C-alpha cells in the first residue's frame, strides 16, 4: 500500500468516527466526541470579506498583554496539544485552507497542513457545510481569492501526528482561510503580482480581528501558503510582524502566539519566521 493510499484509508476511518461520534483508543476505551462535534458544527460560521472588514473597523482596545512569541518546528496540532497541556485552553489554530475544496485533498490521501487537520479532528464536517466561501472563490476566477473565512469553535481533536487515536480528545478552535496562491498568480495573472502584499496584509488584519472578536488569547499560526501556494516565507513572516509587532491594534493584544513551522527539509522556512519572532 502506498503512503497516499494509507492516508486515504485514515481519512475514511476519520469519516466513520465523525459519523458515529466516538472512537476506540489504544487502551480499548470508547471515547465519545458526539457532543463536542455537534457544538463545533452548529456554531461554525462563515464570515464574508465584508463582515470581516466591519470587525476590523470596529475593533476596540481590550486587555493588554506582553505577548510571548515562539517559533517551533512542529505541526499545528502538536503545538495545540502542547499548549493545552500547559493550560492554554482552546487555542485558535489557522487552517491553511484550500480556497475551493473543503479539507483540500484529504479524502484522496494528500498530506499538507489542512489535510492533516481534517484527518485528525472534527474540522471537516464543520467546513464542508459552508458552501458560500468555496462558491465565492470558484466564481472569482482569480488565485488572489476572497478574504472569506470560516470560524469553527472548540473542534475536538482526537489523533496525534502519527494518526494514532488519543486517550482523550482536546478542543481547539480553527479558522479556515486560504492564502493568496502566489505561484498560480505568477503563472496565470502576472499583472496582479503587485497585489499579493496588500492582499495578504489585509487578510492577516481580518484574521486577527476575527480572533479578537471571539475572545482568543492564544494563537497558533504558521507559514501560511508557503507550500504549494508558493508564498515566500520571509515575506509571510514580515506580513505577520507588520500587524503583531508594529500595528498598535494587535501589538500585545494576544497572550501567546506560536508559529508552528514544520520544516522537515530544512528549507529555510523555519529560519525565516525564527529570525523575525525569536525571543520576542
């Protein structure tokens, strides 16, 4: 069996767990996620670009923190699980989303950040019901994509990075949002390359406004769109820094921000974020 076929099998097993509402852990215990999943699905919400702009415009100063930043060479869910273990409950995780397909290619065994979130948690049923964001991006005919996002609160997470079932699930909120597809833009719409930076700065602004709107103190971000979408890690780190370090609306607005940058090939992606946010 190929690795892709194995991952596709894991995805099918996850769908069975989500439909049934429980799973069996390594100790043989049956663990229910039915109530948590029902809540996350029912409370998931699609935010249009226009609504997110309103949230950004309506921001008021809240509690001020001395934000602690860390950059870790780990997956989004490894960062979430580690944070929950030390009391940072219900972190908000950024899902580096496909603009047009809920869960990306997770049913077919693809292995990127969104697919791993979908295989390991209750995220998929939360977002597959949200046609508006995906329809808007399909209709746009541009790889800039819309600023639309899907917010899913307290999603149950029940697998580790090896796809083994956890003894007990934990909860993490997730915001599903695509980055600009810089690579496709360069190939198909080179005249719009000048729009990448302002679009991503605006999108990060809306992401952070959404996080504050829902009262999140702890964020798990990362190298958004720096894989197949072709965004440059040093640029993405700089766009996050423009808001989190230099924008008075967001500087010290969060308690803890983790950049989970899984860089197995030592490609320089981790270093790009580490240089900007180390020891902040």
